[in-house]
């Protein structure tokens, strides 16, 4: 592990904060923890939370993984020494722990070592594993007949299970997921009712979370059927029986799905965020890179004409077109006031939102289909009496079709069709991603344009037959079918938010159908052996 880089001291003595991330979900990071990370000069982080530290810390902060030069975890004493030395050098230091260090004793050990050096510290405890994981599993610890919560460490060989046989006690067992069957037998032997509910939750608060719910008597069979292993939290008590009423996380419509999002780097993030709210993991694979036009003169003349009053309308058919015009405005020192006196059209809600963020309120957004055809449906004819100018500025991609131009000309307008940006096929994704695409490692793929279909197949190959294919509109669906793909989901309106909603509804229907059939597995990637209809 590298030593802390020497910097000018901000003050004679620095500060130390011990910060806990929580049970797994990065969104559970507390406001206090986020503030401490933003203010830190140095962050010493457990290896599995380094990326989270880099996300929240300032660009100037030094993020140090708590590992040695061989990548092995440092001892608690070694970590405390690095933290103490950095504080003595005048830095604001955060020691970032994964999980719940107050539960496993890690924080106590390192704080004790630091205290011997006379370095003061703060503690930001975070969400506890003891309450966070049961909450995500839909389990209340108290309620009904349950009057007391007790915590037991399964690693303790001296546990007297007879002390925990009272039905009014909710028992939380840590370090016991893989020994839960033995725990259940010990509790029954100690006098706890065999019908007592029990739950094992692994991967708690993450999209890998899986809960086995059963009774003490039937747990062995349930564990055998589930074929799960690894660390987790066990909860025993009557409150577990109400899980079917409180379950909210594992019942999300796309819970645990890996969804391929083949868009530009700039556009994929918002869609992935929406998928996360449905319980999925969006895996962004850029298929298109947006580049400036090879010859900028045409765009420069159009912007000059826009300012000088050459146009009556400006029609935007994509967020990238808005971005390209905005960048030119920035280059010339212009702002949204240059659109004064112009009428502005947007092809759909996403483009309209980009214009609004620019400070421009579009005069026309299609009332029906959000596409070039929908825009033409609502676009007014040129009226020589009321329209002083008959020209429309149309900044678009180099690969745009002529449908919109032809339609506007039919309406009497003179169109200045300008290449505002180029779309270039991106480099192929990593080998493991290509393999997952071809072998069914993804549950779904979202296609937001015909070009994303063509480019994904070109750089990574055709998605496996088990992968759910979702398309933003009929034209994109047609392209997917031409490439031999079966389209499972079609958005009701051509917008990325509607596409994500349609996929969520489809996922929910698959989950409910599996539940009715008594099947535990409903993710497409886990059922890839099942027969599917052939592509039409």
C-alpha cells in the first residue's frame, strides 16, 4: 500500500472519522457519511467500497485501498497507523468500512489502536445490518406477539439455545446463514415450536439479495431446494410469518435482472437509473459515439442564420441535436435568448426536456406518436400570409433519414437540413460482456433506435434467444426482427421512460406467472434452457 502523499498542512492537526457504509446498498449511505467523504483529504477504504469512496470524495482527495502491495487486506493495526499518520500530517481522514463494523468489532479494534496514539476521532455509524437487511427482506423485528429482540453470534460455541425458546423473542443470528439448519434443530430441541417461522437472507439490500423463508421444521428441505450458500442474516420468530405482506424489495418487477443498455455514454445513465428503481442492474454498453461533423462550416452558417433571423422554425429530433446547438452557442458566447422570435419544435419528451434545461420552451411537441411521423402530424403548413419566413432549421445526425425533410417540404417549408453531429460505431465491449450477450447472461436488452440494434449486433453479436428484447418503437422493432431477433416488449409511446416501464410490466407478468406455477426461478437468464417461441 502506498504511503499518503505529503501535502501542505491545512492545520496543525487533522481529523479522523470512522464511517460505516452499511449493509450493501450504496443508497443507504447516511448524509453525515457523504458530507465527511466530501470534506476528506484522505480516505482509507475497505477494498469492496473503494469505488463508492471515489464517487463521494472530492477529486482532490486521496483514496487508499486498505491492502498491502500484494493486494491482501492489511491488519487493523496497520490501517489504524495509516489513518493516524495522515491525521498527524494535518489531513482530514475518513476510514471507510464496508458493512457494519460496530457489529463485527472491526471499528472497535481500529479505534482502540488509534486511541493509543492520542488521535481524536468521530464515528458515523450508518444503517445497521441487524435492521437494514431484515427491512429489505420485508421482516419486522417486533410486532404481534414479539416483545423482545435478541442477537446471537453463530460463531459462539457457548450459545444456550434454551434461553431463546420463548415465542415472544425475535432472534437475529449473525454468521449463521450456512448453519441455519443446525440452528433450527437446536432451537427445536431446546423447546421452540417447530412451526416457528425462520428466514435466511443473503446479499442483503443488494440486487443479489435472496431470502429463504420456511419454518424450523421444514428449513432443511427449503435450504436443499434453494441451493444457496454464503454469508447472511438469519431471523427467527413470529414476525417472519408476515413477510408476504411486507416484502417490497425482492418483489420489484425486474428484481435482480441484468439489463443491457446499448446507448451512447451520455444517454445511458438516466435509463440505467430508472431500471435500478425497478430492481434491475443496467449494464451500459456504448454502441455509438457522438462526434462533431467533419466539416463544421455548414453548422456555423446555420447558427449565424438563426441569430440573424433567417429561420421561422428550428426542429430538434434528438437530445444530441440540442447538445450540438448548445455547444455552438457556448462557442459563440450565445445563450437561449438567441431563440427569441423563433418557433421551436421537439420530437418528444426527452428532447423537450433537454431544451427546457437549455432555457428554451418548445412551441410544438407531438401530441401523439413521439417520432418524425408524429411531428409531421402536428407541424403546421406554411402560410405565406401569417408566416413571414418559410425556412426550417433542422440540425440532425449524419445518418438521419429523409422522411421528415420530405414531409416538411410537402407542407410548404424550405428545409435547411444540417449535419450537427456524426454517429460513429463504438469499439467492441470487453470479451466477458460479448460472451454474456451471446450466451444469455443478460435478462433483457433495451433498444432505443434502429442504429443501436445494428451497432450492437455489429460489435458484440446477436443477443441469446433467452434474452428479452424490448424496443422503443415500431421502426426499431422492425430492425431487430430483420436481424433475427424476437421482440418481446414494445413501448406504448416512443420514449426511454415508457420503454423501461413496459419492460417492468413484462417482468412483473413473468414473476407472477412463475409464482402461480410454483416456480422459484423467473429471471430469463436463469431459465435460458426453457423453450421459447422462434423469432418471426
